[in-house]
């Protein structure tokens, strides 16, 4: 399963990266997922600016075939482990990235991100960059 991060979703929705579009269209929908955090970020993005109804409609069509993974107890456990390890090494990570990393690890998914270096300090996290 592939767990898409917010930036990857935006690249697809805005049509600004052909490689991302090609990779996403080449996947079976059952293998594509988003965390509930990414869904929330996309909803907020769609409601900002102009053409809100059109953006929400586009987003709903995008979300329809994909799985939305909730932040559940397994994710909370992974989050705690990752945060503790980062704290031990005096490292920080934005909360949304940490939630996505925890969700990916808890669900044995590959995190698809255009910025894999943000996650280099998360052990056991599989990543893929569809932008290249």
C-alpha cells in the first residue's frame, strides 16, 4: 500500500507534476491511501481561496476510490516511538509529518513524499518519491 503525503496529493490535484500523475494513475486504487491528517489538510486547502465548490468537488472525486487511514491506537503507538527516538537525538519533526510517518509504519505502507529527507530520521519507514 502507498500512503500519499499532502504535497504529493497537491502535485496531482494541481496537475503540476506529470510523473506523479502517471504513477498515481498506474496504481490500483486499492493500493493508494491517505492518512486522515492528509485528508484534513486537503479539505482545508480546498476551502481556502477562490472556487471553493469546484475545488471541493475535485477533491471528492480524488478521494472517492482511495482508502483513508485513521489515526488509531496502532498509529498512536508508532507516533510515541518515533517522537521518543527523535527527542533522544534532539531532533524535531512537524506534527503532520510525524502523524503520516506513524500512520505509514502502523499500516505497513510506503510513504510517498516529494521530500524524503524530512523523514530520514524515522527508522523502519519505507519511502518513495514519485516526482522523479
